[in-house]
C-alpha cells in the first residue's frame, strides 16, 4: 500500500504525531478537513486552478461548456428516471398495485421539469455560441486542446 501511495502522491512522508485519541478513530480529524488546499487542486485532488491561464472570455466559454455538459447530464438522468418510473408504474398496475403517492406526484411533475431543463440547455447553448463567436473574434484558438499544464 505504501508503494502505491508513493506512486500516487510522491515521496513518502511521515505523518505528524497525533495525540492518542485521534489514532483510535478511522474518521478524518477536524485538522485534516481544515488543512489548506492549494488553488490548483480540489477536494478530490483534481485540477481546478488553471482557468486563470486563459483570457477571461475564453475561461467563461470553457466554464459555460462545462455548465452545458452538466445540464445535459442532468437531463439524461431525469429521462432515465422518468422511463424507470413508467416501467415500475406499468409493472405495478399489472398486479393491481399503484405507485406510492409521492412517486406518482413526482412522475406527474417530471415533464414540466424536463421542459424547464431543456429550456435551460437551450439558453446555455446560445450563450456558448455567443462566447465562441467572441473568442474567435478575439483571435482565440478554440481548437487547441490544453491540459492546463501550461
């Protein structure tokens, strides 16, 4: 395990000594949770601080592309959930049962929620196209793929 951690995190480090009660708990300690995180890393160790290397309009464009991906993923999840509930409703009706009242209400409201999300996606797509045009007008190469390493 130590070898894998060295490969993942670099040199082996010796953890600072803790008082005895801290070693009994498998849960993270408050000091561990409050430890400063660098601006270029997130809680999960993923890179987050590289947008500052881009022009502001390019960073906004990339951010909105991310928003679009997330909104599309939410719609996909919502559609799958809708289909799953319809299958469950049909399955239950065959044996004379109904969905729980909360699920019935949720299912009834899903089309409106899906429509609202589709509208949000359309707005984001328009925003992305506007930002893309502004980037191209500013001479920013959007085809250049960057991993954020400089």
